[in-house]
């Protein structure tokens, strides 16, 4: 038979054990609150609370040891990830640095793109976000909207961008190829004008050189009158503020097929060449760089030398059988892709050159694109199920709406 004294003794043991467990949990909670962020990270996205200091934490382990009191849990905040509470999300693709996710808010039902970084915030990530911020506020630039908090891993950022549902120019060109249709002059002029508009903003209003302009880095946000695409520059990981010193620096980044004859250079003239190269690709099916195929077993230094010496010259697209494109478009491409960087137009001059030929809304409405081009199925887009978007009492408002 269990006596009252036995019960009291057992309760004493349980109580002592509970006190020790609570003390240990309190120590653990304080340890997770120790500040490990740098000033730069904190100023970037407030990833960590800089002011957290274990010395000033109430009910700290030192106080507990001295008083022998069981710590109170009233002031303890258990941080949890609210991603699934507020958002439906699906991974579109992933690379070595992170994953690209399509997210939709459960209340606003708005779509966004979220990057889920696999590693702690680094200089490259911070740099790209700063470039997006500096270049933002223009209809031809992809909008950076902010960072979704990641409480369990605050140093792994989750930057959010506007969602461009219509994919990119590379996929867009492939869709036309699948239907064995060339892009029309009106469509090429429309895209050419928008690229020039974005370049004017980057070069002359922001003093930014993009350095990696290519079809895959030009997104299609939506379609406008007649199904014509609205484009935006994306991927600012290699972008830099322009300066005379930087113009002289050598660099080995970017995409070689869209780099100018002056290799290892990062100038505004290089961006102009790249824009001309993009239109050249959309019209001709290839860029002006005749690099050819490189052996995968070729040493890196030899590959660099081959890329350095690869001939670059814009072809006369008006010479295509059947004269698919007009002479004016050919001359505009040749001007942007001039072999001498000094003879290329500036961004403003390029815009003045192409703007008169770009179709107005009335013309686009009168001659819309073919129905398949307007209603094409875009890879990577997903419609969420209703149950994935069902909000509950904890669902917060859309922070980007």
C-alpha cells in the first residue's frame, strides 16, 4: 500500500525533475536568442534582432541558479514558420544556391515568386537585392517586394518578387519555333522598344550596368493589347554601378553568346550590344557570337581563350530567304551590335532609333497576334487547389498587397 509519505516523496522527485527540465529549456531558449548576425544583414532585412543580449535576458540561468526558482514561461516566445499558414506554395525549380517557388496568398490570392536560399545570407545575395532596390520602380524592371521572415533559420533569406506569369523570352521564342512561325516585325519592334526603355532607366537614371542581358533573363510579365508581351529585366546578380574605373576592369562573368567583341569588359556599350544580340536571336535564331561547340573535356583556360577569340558579328537578317524582316530592323540591330563599342548608340539614342517603328496600341489591336500565341500554356505555372488556399484564424494579411 502506498502511504501519504511515499506519495509526497515521489512528488518531490517529480517536482525536482521538472524544475531541472524547465531550467534546461530556459537555457536552450536563451541560447537560440544569442545574436549571430552582422550589422549588414540586420540592416538588409532585419533578419535577426540585433538588440538581443543574453546578459539582459530576464529569468536568465544565472538568476535561476542564485534564486533556485523555476523560470516562468510567460515571457518566452516560441517562433514558428508561418509560411504554410499564410501561403500556398510550390517549387518550380532549384539550383545549387536555392529554390524558386511560386506562392499564392491565402487571403489576397495574389501570386508571387519566392527564392528559398539554401545557405546563410552571403555577399552575392545582398548585392543582388541592393541592385534590385536601386533599379526598382520602373515598368521594365522586375520588382523586388521584400523578404518573407524565416524564424527557424533567419540567415536563410526568402526574397520575394513579382510574378511574371508568361515565362521569359527564351521560352517565348521556343513556342514560336514549335509552331514553325517567325516572330513578326511588329512584335520584334515592340520588344526592341521595351528593352531600350529599360536600358535608358538602368544606364541614365540609375547608372547601373546589367552585365548579363540575355533572353532567359528577360521575363514576360503579361500580355497587353493584341496579345503583345510586356517585358521586364531580371537577374541582377552581376549588375554593378558604372564608373570609369569599373569600365577598365576585367571580369569573367556573364553569358558569352551575348557578350560583345571587347571581351572581359563591363560597360554600358556592352549592354547595348547584348540588347541587339537578343533581338538578333529572336529574329535569326542565333546570337551574333559564333562560338561553336566546345569540348566538355577542354581545359578551362583553353575554353576562355576560345571564347575570347570567338568571332562576333551581327548577320543581315533581311537576307533570310523570303525577306522575313525589313531593312530598318536589320540596320537597328547592326547599329546596336557595332563591332566598335564607341560607335554603338547610347541607350537613349537606341530608343530614339527604334521607337518610331514600334506599333501603337491601335495597330496592335487591329493586328493582334495569333490565337495560339495569346493562349499558349506556360510551363512552370500552377493553379493551386482550393484546400491549399483555405485560410484559418491565424492567416495574416498579404504583406505585399
